[in-house]
C-alpha cells in the first residue's frame, strides 16, 4: 500500500472554483470569521501519523490571510508555501463553528 497520491492540478482547480462559488453565494461574498487562532503542527510531524505530536504551535487565520494579501498585492513572491496559508484560511471558512452567524 502506497502513501502517495496523484492529484491533477486542473481537477483541483475545478474543485476550488466550485467550492468557492458555493461559499460566495452562501455567505453573500464575504466570509466573516469569529475565531482567529488555531493549533498547528510542524510539517515533519503533520504527516507522520505513526508518532504523536510532541509539540503544538498556534497559528492565526488573520496572519495567513495577510500572507495571501501580500501575494495578491504583488509585494510577495509566489512560493508554494502560500498553498499552506490558503489551506488554513479555507479550513476556517469551511468550519461552521468559526464563522459568525449571518444577521
């Protein structure tokens, strides 16, 4: 049994577009989050499911978003690491408990 997974980038793009379109419609174009902080695990430990994490860190959705804003403003390069920050923001947007209820 292999741990590797192949994901065509175009199919990933289609899934992102579909889900973001759904979110935009559901949230009237803006995701309003009421929770900013979350637990993090370092990259080496995150994908080693055979060892329990020895240490947790704390991340912020607002900090991850700031990294993405810098990318969009052209003040940051385009390293693949931005995908991690995007994932952190998307995770918060996709978790109903983190969103503020709509008025």
